[in-house]
């Protein structure tokens, strides 16, 4: 059941095999969701994914500058919205809590009246990670409350942040076959091992990007209703109560075709079926689909940009210079290399591959973006590429 013969099948792989024997093959979405979130053996429930000893490194774990720039974005967005009182600052999927720590430090320093009047809310599905976040943020002010879902966060003007959340939500895959797209499923091979197969279900090509009907056999299309549903939920809250959502993830700004399912284990790519529950699974986020989901709720797209452009426009280099001032050459070189990692382009760098999407409940000019775009308007496609990303 596992392609890692040294260890044998993981406990989760055995559980999946039993499930498939009794109920039939499972969709890629169900497989993905079980791998990450199974209550006993899911990756986020038991593994320590982040940092050098984990399976991957995220931008807030690379440098404090990332969270500080988001703090500056929050304060500027607060000014741009006429300084609403009683803001609820929300982070969904906060990992180790590092990003919020850096955001709060900046907000407290440059906008004390915002810090004094807002409440802070962490939305985390993993009790284990929520404990780590509590530890990281034990001295934080203002006080923070934890919730399992966004629906549990009380109403009010929202500032929602998420980094590398949407790629962790499940998605379906469909495979082109004679002009149709059939759902890709996880089944058992003759030896009882997990394998990919074609399922019985199919999707209407009208729900897929243009030219779906003429794709060659074997082409994979990815569809993520869970991601779109979360964005619609956020957008509906922003429409009702006002506010901003800043979503950062790696992915593409125009929908396309291709298999982007990836497993990462100890900073290396792994076969996604090899060790369920032991490897982090991700896929590229379709930002066009997220933006359309937000627009469908009547929310506004304040901007969409590559992460590098966004951070540089917020003053990343100036802040990095101040952080390095008076430090040793070694420390300055480390800051420089972190800046390149989060804002540069090319192999192993996040600046171009990661995208930033800002959604608002009302039409508002939001720095560092240009004019907001109303429902129905097309949004800027800055790169439009769909590369293969090395996340580790
Ligand atoms: N934002 C962090 C962590 C990214 S990993 C960082 O940048 O370092 C994804 C995070 O999202 C984890 O904390 C995971 O437990 C959480 N998560 C995944 N699905 C979730 C969901 N449906 N609701 C809330 N949190 C979720």
C-alpha cells in the first residue's frame, strides 16, 4: 500500500485501503483531505511541518520582514478605510503563529489606536498547531482568541490574512479522455497498493477553462470547490460587515490545465501516494477562480500581484536596510538572502511564483495596489504563468 518499502504502508495508507475495499475508490479531494486532516493520522494533526527540521519553509518562517510588511499593509488598509473602530484582525491557517507575531509588533508600534481597539482571532483546525500558536503568542497584546472555523469569529469589520492556506484545502482532478473529463480517483492496484485510476464520475467541460474539449487525452484539470467556498464565505462577510482579505499563496493568475499535486517530505518531492499522512500535500492555487468567487458575492478585487512586486511596493528594501543597519556583515548578508528568497524570482524564490490577492467589501483604493475593480471587471494578469514550483 505504500511506495516507501523501507517503512511499509503508513497507518493512514492502511486505513485508506480498508475504506477503498469497502466503499470503492476515493476522489483525489477525499484523499487529499484525509492526508492532511484525518483526526488521528492527518499531516497537520501530528507532524511538525515547518522549518529546517520540517518538510517545508514558509515566508514568515524565513524572515520577520514578511509579517512586518503585512503589518504595514494592514495599517495602510485601515487608514484607506477611514480608520474603522473595533476591527477584527483574523488569520486563517496560522501555522506556528509567527506571521501574527510580526504583524502585531508593527501594528502596535505604528498604529497604537488600531492595536488598542481591535480584537485578534486565529482560525486553526489543528488543535496541536493552535497550542504552538498560543505558545508563540503568549505575550502578545491585544489578547487573542482561537476558533476552529471562520463562522465562529464574531461579526464586525474584518481584516483577514492567510498565507499558504488555500493550497492546503482539497481539490478534485479530472483527466481528459476522448473529449470528456473523468474524475481521477485513488484506488488499489493488484497488489493492494494505492494507485491513481479513472473514476466513474465526470465533469461538464463548460465548468473548466476554455478549450477543455480539445485537450489531448491524459490532460489533467483541477477544480477546487472547497477553496472557492471559503473565498465566497470570506467575501460575503466582507460585503456584510466591511473589511479586507489578503490571501497569499503560490499559484497562477489565469486558470489552465496540468497536474500540480505535490508531496513534500523533508524538503524533497515525494510520490503523493507513497506515505499518506507523512508528507505535506499541496497544489497550485487558481487565483482566477478565487477572484471570481469573491466577485460572485459582490465583493471587490483591490488588487492581485506577484508577491515580490507587492512586498517591494510596500517598502521591503527600505525596511530590510533599517533592520540591517549597525549589524555585522554576516547578519546583513542573511537579511539580504532572505529578501531575495521572499521577493526574488527564479528557482527556490517566492517573489514571482507566489501571488497576492486583496478582496474588499466596498470599492476602495488600497495601497500598494492601483484602482479597485468592480464586480464583472476583468483583473490584471501580471504573469499568467503556470510553472512547477519547488516549495522547499
Ligand atoms: N500560514 C502559515 C502556515 C501554512 S500551513 C505559514 O505561512 O507558515 C497551513 C495552515 O493552515 C496550518 O496551520 C493548517 O493547520 C491550517 N489549515 C488547513 N486547513 C484549514 C482549515 N480548513 N481551516 C483552518 N486552518 C486550516
